[in-house]
């Protein structure tokens, strides 16, 4: 008779590859960062089966609408894994999730996260969650719960993926969207911090095909840091500046668009009404060096990447023409370089190729026209 080892019989789950003790340690390491996102509305602390959020504040609304969004970071995590740097991935996650909520004019209330990994490395998980907590603090969002799941045999030892969901609130008569947009409205571009969290499958293909290692110095980018560090530049967070803008200008802000997958034209088309169109003027900005260098390395015209990368524009705001200058000034005061890229039109659609709606939305028509400016110091471009 073979007697099972004492360790295996005592903890068969560990023998199968799941370390619950490591998960508990990860929670302990992240607790203080998570607690810093909690105001008096959050009840129960960290570690419960469900997060509790006091919704009494909603009683002050006439007709509160809840806004919700869920997303992930995408294949950008592969670069973080390659260079073992995980402290900014959480900021990317908040940008992808919470910044979608502000598009309808909603104030974020709370967020939860989910991290699936092949093996729990407590310090790594804590780094990711600290980044999420930092992003939540910057956007006024409570991080009320989350889950870390260990999936040995399904994911590699060093593999993980991160996703999240958030909920916000907006007064029913203050919801932003295409129905508010009018002929003559001005389209403003808000500068991105870089690639944000979209198009990384193309980025990784270009880098691999060029024989570049993520630990190589990014001399082509004019930087002393490595390619991996440069490509992990975290997503800029727009929620707080945009909420300030809405509060300051009120009804002058008509619609907002988060420039994520699909690029500038497709995402702007989603927040325009049918039978409207916009020519986005490329000459008003110059795509930053990261985009140009990657396109060159891939043998691509920069215009061919417009449906994949944000090319220097992370958000678009459609505002009343008479308040455009005030909107630009307000966003610049909040640290967001902003400039005008187009005007909403309702006359006959010109001949040419337009993006007309996207992702199931029958919206307006948008195209990019002209040639990009040379250099990097053009209007709001960085």
C-alpha cells in the first residue's frame, strides 16, 4: 500500500498548482491601496464576498440613470510580462473602463476588477491592483472589490489577464449623446499620452518582425528607456477633467467619444446623429514619434493605421461653437492639451470614403482629410 505524502494529503489543491496562501498574501499587500479609494459610501472593507456601496446619494437625483462599462487591457499585458513591470497596467484598466462611463456624462461611483493568472505571484498582483487603485483615486472611483483567479494548466506560469467593470450615475436629462449634437458644433481633440491600450497586437507584430527586444534601448524613439518601458506608457485618464468641463460649461458639451479600438473616425461617428458629417483635419496635429516610428518599422503609411491607433488623440468632445474656446481653456487648465479638428455639418454628404457609424450604432459620417503636420509642436499635439 502506498501512503500519500503528508503535504499532498494536507493540501491537494496546492499539489494541483493552486496556492491559496499566495492569494491571501496578495490581498494583504494590496489592502492599503484599495482602502485609499474608499469614502464613507463604501461599507464592509476589503475581502468580502461582495462590495457594498451606499446609494443614498442617488436620492438627490430627480431621475438617476446608472451607467456601466466593462473592458480589459488587451495584449499590452504581454509587454508587461516580458519585462516584468506591472505597476502601470492597472492605470490602463481604469482608463479603458471608467473613461467609457464619462462619455455619457456620468460620474463614476465604483469599480471591481478581475485578474486571471497561471500562478499567483503576490507582489505582481499587488502591483497591478495598486495601479488600479491609483487610477480609481484619480477618477473619484471607489474600488469596492475584485477577484484574483489562479488557472494552472490553462495559463502559463507568468501569464495573466486583467479586466474590470465600473458603475456611474448621471441625471436623465443631462445624458450626453448624439441627440444633443447640432449643425455647426465644434469637434475638439484631447491629446493622448501614447498608444493607450489599443492596437498592441499590431505593435507586438511590428516589434517582433523588426528583431527588437523589449529590453533594448528605444533609441529610435529618442529615449534612454527601453522599448518595453516606452510601450508601457500608461493610458491618460480623462474622467476628472471632463467632469469639470461638463460642470463648468453645462449644456454646451453635447457629446464625447473615447478613442479606443477602431480609431478616430469610427469612434467619433458613434456619437454623431445620422445625416451629419465631419471632416477631421489631419493638418491640425502631428502624430507623436511613437506612432511614426512604429509605422516606419512596419513599412506602413501612417494613414493606414488610423483604424487601429489613436495617433495622438485619446478623446473627442463635440461642443457648441460659441463655447469652444472656453472648453479648450478649461481642459488645458486641467492638463489636457486640446485643439479643434473639425466642425459638424448637416448639408449634403461630400463624395469620398466615410466611416458611417460603428459597433452597431447608426451614427454620423466621419473621415480624416489632408496631411498630417510635420513636427510635434502643433496646436495641442504632444
